[in-house]
C-alpha cells in the first residue's frame, strides 16, 4: 500500500465509528430505549425497518463484525477493511457514500443536458401510513409506470433516461410515502 500512496497521494485510513459520539450514544442507550418502549414508558413504536437499520449501524465499520483482507499485488502489503451496513437512513458514513454516488450518477449519466420534467406522486394523508408499512407502493409501481408512460407518449416528451425512487419522510404518526420520477 505504500506504493499506492506514492502514486496517488492517498493513504487509506480505517474509519473508527466506535470512537464517534453518535456511536457511543446509540450503543449505550439503544437497549434502554427498547426497554422503555416495551414497558410502555415511551408511547411510541419503532417500525421494523428502522430498528433493523439502527442495529445494523452498530455493526458498521467494526472489524470484529466482519472484514475483508485486501493485498497490494506490487508491494505485498495488506489491509483489513471492515464491512459496512450499507444503510439508507441512519448511518452517516453509508448514507453519505450513497448520496455522493447517487448525485454523481444523476449528473453524469442519467440527466441529459436537455429539459426534463420531474414528477412526484403523493398520496392522501389517510393512506400514507398503510402504504408505508404494507409495501402497497411497490405493488402499485408497475401500473403507475404504465400510466406515466402513456402520459409522456401523449405529450411526445418521452425521456431517454428515467430515475425513479421511493421516499419516506416524517415520523410514525405522519409517514409520507412519495414516488419520484424524472
């Protein structure tokens, strides 16, 4: 790896999440939070996907939770690289990496240098919680795509590239599920 540092000027330094304030707070208090919720001291319910994300964050970047050994073919030096949680909503490292990759992909590959029209499909408030929890939005996606395609064909503005995504916003009482397409 020393030769790689000489050619690129960059030396890999392992991220140490266990030394961050956020990690310490989550690690020290997550069981207390779960206990308070189970006892009814806190009148809130954590959705399964949020709980899974929180627990994956505690394993992210720790060598004791899994790693890969990478070896430089030139200098034979090796390094251990810890596995990441690849989280989408809580882990600052994985979320930051995902945001950078998505932005680069949008700018470089997906959005051509011509006019494009973003579309956002939103749902009435009474539907949003059920849609967020039951996965109905995923099942409704093919018909929505067909309808969107028909509208674009009628307008003769069918884009060459499309970016779609689902977004969740809000807390337990006001989950906002929306579909985006551009």
